[in-house]
C-alpha cells in the first residue's frame, strides 16, 4: 500500500536524504560541437591508456556492455572490431569509411549519464540478454537536431561496428519522445506542467535494505528530480521497439554503473506526463 508523504515529517526528510544522494551523482554535460565530439581528441595520457588496455576475454562478447567498454577505451581493439570499409549513410546517401580515414571514437565513455528508453519495465532486462545480436547507439545533438547512429552486430559470435547512419532527428523512430525529453530536461516550468499530480516514487534504503514507496505532490518534484543530460545525449537501444505503446521507461545510467534511476512517462493526449520516479 502506498503512503501519502510530506516533507515536513522527520521520516520524510530521511527519505529525501537517501534518495537525493543516489540520483544526483552526475552533472549534465554541456552542449559540445558535433565535429569535436566525434573527432579523435584524446590527450597523450588517454592515448597511452587506449593503446595499452588488454583485449577483453572472449566471454566479453556475451554482453554488449562488456564489449563496448573495451571498444570505447582500447584503440587497437576498436580498429579490430569495425567492419571496414564501414558503411555510413548520411541523409540517405551512402558512403564508406576506410580504415585509414577512421578516427578513434570514445562514443559515450566520457559522459556522466547515458539513456536507455523502453516501452515497458520488462524490456529493461534486454541489456543482460546474451542472445542479443544487434544494438544501436544513438548520439543525439539537440542543438543541431541531428542523430548519429552506430549499429553494432554479432559477426561470427563477436560484436562489431557494422554501420553508421546520420540523419535529422525528426526521422528517428522515437523522435516524438526525444523532442519531449529535450524540453523536459531543460525547463523546470515545463517539467512541473508535465508531471502527474500526485506521482509515485520508489527508492531503496541502503541502511535498512528495504524498498520505500510513496506518493509525492508535484510541488515536491524539485526535491527529488535527478540530473537530466541535455544538449548532447547518448541513448542505447538493445533491440527494443515501441510500436503504439503509450508508455516510456527512461533509464538514467552511468558508464561506471554507479547510478541508475528511472522515470516512467505515460502518453496523455498529445503530450507525455511523468507518472513515476524510481531509484
């Protein structure tokens, strides 16, 4: 049973303390120049690390997340795991990138937070599915309204980057939600106007090892809202599709695995409304 909560009570202040420390570990990255983000701009120290990291064991190809860590941090491994010449479709026009022209790309390894978006909570288990054979990493530049998609697939049981596709954001299959998210992430007034009143929350108390559930008033949102990346964001699609689903479960994740929050949105009329925040 859910309990109606008030900040004025001592117990509720404890919940705020627990939740606040778990969902505010990262800062929103500032917008960056699209070309600079995709170019090989690593410093000398980073370059040495990228060249010296050992190749992961074969078992790392089981989970995409294990593979992509080395792909983003090990220069030699990255070149080995790209199908050259790499097909790159730009606004519908096909071109190919040679091995010599490719520049080492760290993708989202330097970002504090990346996104995962699902149509329901069940799909969130996809990232742990070892039977996956295709994953798409979307690098979205909201300033330019562009998206660059990196398509990874299993080739002889090993993950490889097999294709890139760069196009306008409005051509993305889930452009409607991305457009909404960008406004939600950058405007407090817009947030307050698109939160169900009341909305549900769930958090985990690491001291008591218990899940705490409750209902919050929309005016309490500023005390609980997590940092939302904006400007330039990365979203990983593990093969999930949205179809006509009226729900989006937005996961906020850190490459280090040190933070994970979820925001559940429900389509209501022509817009989306936040109905649940979960730690």
